[in-house]
DNA sequence: TTGTATGCGTTATCAG
DNA sequence: CTGATAACGCATACAA
C-alpha cells in the first residue's frame, strides 16, 4: 500500500534533513545543485506531494480564492452568463496556482458570515461573481482587509471589472441613428436591483435626448431576469397599440428573447414591424429565430481581467484604492434589426 | 483590530484549558453543562471560528469533496445541463457541512494527477460531474480507496447515478406508437464517446425492432454536443429526399434545437412535415419555436442523489461495491410533435 | 551548504 | 469532569 510520505521520511530515506527537503520544494534558501537534483528526482519517483493543510497552517498564504456566487432560487451555476465569466476566471487563476472555494454561509451547524468564513479558511482573496446589494454580509467582507474583486457590484473599497454599459448603449444609438434611421423607440429594462441595468437605463435616457429620438412610452421594468419576464413585459409595453415603437431596446438577451417570443405570439413581425436589440450576447442569441442583434460583452476578458487584478492585489495588499475597470463592448448585428 | 483568536487564548480568557474548549466545539468527551454553556456563549460573543487548516491537519476528515468537471475548450461551467446538476449537488452537501473544491491538474508549477491532488488535499470524497473515458487519470482515481460518485461515467468501482435512458427511449416509442401512430422514424445521435448517447442509440435499435417501426436511414452521429452539430446533422440526414422520416429522435436537446433550426431553414414545417423529439429538457426547449417535445431528466434529483450517496460512502468507506442508481425520466409533450 | 528546533492551531490521549 | 501534553506535516530562523 501507498505509505504516507512526509518530508520527514523522505529526508531519512535520502539521508538528509527535513528542512533541506522543504527548501528544495519551495526553491528557497541555499541548497547545493546536486542534492537539489537528487531530491527532485526522488520526489518525482515516489510521487510525493506536500500536505496542503500543514503548509497552509504554517505559512499565511493558502492559494485559495473564495467565491461569492449569490444564487436566487437554486439557479446559480446554471446562469450561463455568470458561470461563463467564472469559468474564465477559474482557468486563469488555476494556471497561477490558485484554487477556487465557494463561500458558504453555513458550514455544517455553524452559521458563518462571509467574513468569518474567509478568516476561517484564510483565503488569500475573494471574487464576487454575483452579489446582492441587500446582503449586509457583503459590506462587512468588502470593508475588511481581504483583497476582493467583482464583476458585478460597485462598492467602495471593492475593485470591479465591468463592461462599459454607457458605451454599449451609445453603440446602439449610433446604429439606430446612422444605419437604421429610426425615430421611435422604447426600452424594456431588467429589475432595478441590478446596477448594470440601471446604468443602461440611465444611458438610454441620456442618449434619447442627445440623439433627439422619441420614446413611445415609459421604460418598462421586467420583474425578473429571465425569458418569461421579457415575454410579459412586451405585452405590457404594447398594451396601447397607438404607441407602437419602431425598435425596442432590451436590457439583456435573456429578457430580449422573451420579448421576441411575445412579439411572435402577437403576430408582430421582427424586424419588419418592430426591431429588437438586446445586451450581453448569450450563446442562444445567435440561434434564435430571428437571431438577435445585441451588444456583446467579452466574458472571457471580464473573467481574466478580474483574475489578473485579484492576483495583483493578493501579491501586494498595500494598494487599497478602489479601482473600476471598464471593458469595451461590441455591437453584433443579426436578423432582429434591418435597414429599411 | 480583530485579534487573532485561538482556542488557546480563549481558554486563557475563560480560565480553562485549551482541550476543554476543543471538546465543547466538537461535542466530544465529557464536559460539564455549565462550562459548556459558558464556552459556547463566549465563542459566539467574540465570533470565534476554528482554523480549518489546523483542524484538517490534525483530524483525517477535511469535509471537502473534490470536483471533476472535465471541460472541453473552455466550456465547462457554462454547460447548463451539468452545471445545473452540480448546483443541486452543491446545495445538498453544503447543508451537511461539506465544501466543494475543483480538482485541478496543475497546481502552480506542479503537474498533479487527480489522485495526487486528492491525496494532497485530503479530500473526503470525489464527485465526477463530467468525465472523459480517454482520461487515464480518472481510472487511477476511481481505483483508489477514495469514495467517488459520478452522474456521468460508468466505471468499475465507481458509484453512478444516471437517468434511465432505456426507459426514456421507451417512453418515446410508446408515444409514437400509441398517440402519434407513426411508422417511419430516424435518429440523430451525439458523439459515440458519450456513454449516455450510446445507451440511447442501443435502446433506439431495440425498440424500433420491438415496436416494428421503420428506420428511414442509418443513425446519424452529430460530431459534437451543440446546436451547430445538430444543424449539420439534419442536413446530412435529409440529403436524399425520398427517405424523409415522419419523426426524428435526437439524442439531446442541444442538438435537437439545431435540428429544428435546420429544418426551418430547409422550409420543412415542424410538426406538420416532420416531428421532432429531444432528450434532457434543457431550459430553452420550452422557449424555442416550436417548443420541443422531450424527455425530462430530473437534474435536481440527480444532483441530490449523487450527494446523498457520496455522503453515505464517506461516512462508512467499507462498503465498496459499485452501485448504479437509475432515476426515472418523464415525457414532456410540446409543439414539435402532434397527433395526426 | 546542511541539520536542528520551534511554532502554526487543533485534536486526542492521558493523568489528575 | 478538567488540565497537561504529544502529535499532525511543514516552514523557517538559527546553529553547525
């Protein structure tokens, strides 16, 4: 059977001291080239691998980053947009030797705050993939001295990487004005609880004014994040037929796809009767009929940038000025819009 | 500042011995009710929480389960079917006090096998969410004495929870025969590398014979798991127009949605000209136009059952007979099929 | 350059 | 019932 290997018995078998083994493993201190090679070879041969717990107990670094992934009603990992970002974050940090560990509020019987959990596990940093502004525990966590980044929330002392929502909306307006040459538009937003959605609504108001377009109605707020809420929202929007817009901007693709379906059920042709633009470019947007014109967020870049930022923070925790990185977005033109 | 709390200084402040504190935390050994209460109260007051590394170092249990989530080309967490199962698994084990940790092949500079990683981290068990039969490391892991379950692979010594594919296919045939009263059918499978796909093809062959239906052509194998491969596959299937089936069974919804799109592009009406049945019931199947008739896999039950099984295994590692749990599936009828 | 000793925060085994 | 004390496996300052 595989006997338990420690630097101790390895040292004995090699006729060396435990400390020496440790040194070669960590590339630290002085050790002669010959013994280093000898130890390395032996370690590889017997397949020794250091005990993480012991290492973590001794040194301060755990090479673990805690993940906050707020889940609403069992969705969570299932949310393709955020899991995609997390996936890219994950592959990036793993190459640098970090691991992911989900922060969980109750560990067995104990009920822990985020902060307590992090202290307990001694994570080196925290990544808030998706958070909730109502969650008090998040504030405590962010206020602490633990390095933290997010791709979702904007909070003082929190480093955040987000898409440039203003630019995205502007891209749409440029397109409407210069290519589509439309005048009457409407907007369906997601819930007000999301910062990103709010930024987009604000930009929408700003640019309708700036570009002198006509809002056919008040902004409609979908009551959730998904397909069905979009479906309902577009019915609400078009209740009064005289106000029919030429184009509907929608806060996210998930919602926009529901809008498309609703329009189809109302026998309103897209893009002939009404055109639709989304935001995000989720995987399904290009497969839907009609395929959806949208603003593409670079999920890979989002995840990687967050990863890079966090690693930098963990390496030198002194720089504690909050920083907001805005990433450029891109207009993807598909079938749901068309020049007249 | 938050001073670092250990059972040591807590003991001192309470005028007790460290060991005593440990006992009340772990509900072990004998300790008088009064001191137990006193300690508990104090702990809660100062928000003490035990250091995991130390605890893990000392005791054998780590209360961590390693996750194998094989990713092909950066998809991974983004795959809604598997992330959904993982999500349910996660919530279940977390309630029991376990945490998830993704197994990663290279930890920093070192390149580790799954097994080495698990020994290193001393995980209590392993959950293979999605694995690859070509991956030799998986065999080594499964052969070891570490408790392991999967919702994807079938391997000797591995405990597996899967949907009953045979039953699912039979459900479709019953429906075809008794409700739809169709005769000519065809099948589009996913890649042969997947066990689940193979089981479904086998069942398809078995039941076409048993129910005396007519296969209009050989089984077509999509060359990947996604939408596009389904799109291509249906073109290949219908290359020769005289062989048009009345109904196409597809190995998965992801692929089936592509089939639907392909059919639409060929101006073939669903369900009027050809009917389509999928497998899985992914979130989008009910939103597509036409919505997809399919076999629903109970992802929540899959995740939870895997979780329950693994926990049982970790609690008593002696029972090492491999076990396969088959979960029932359900036919969901939507627009892509219709009685004539 | 190499070996030794100590501590990291727990748990567990003994005595008291 | 409670208090010392020895591991757990490693890192590190210090001595050799």
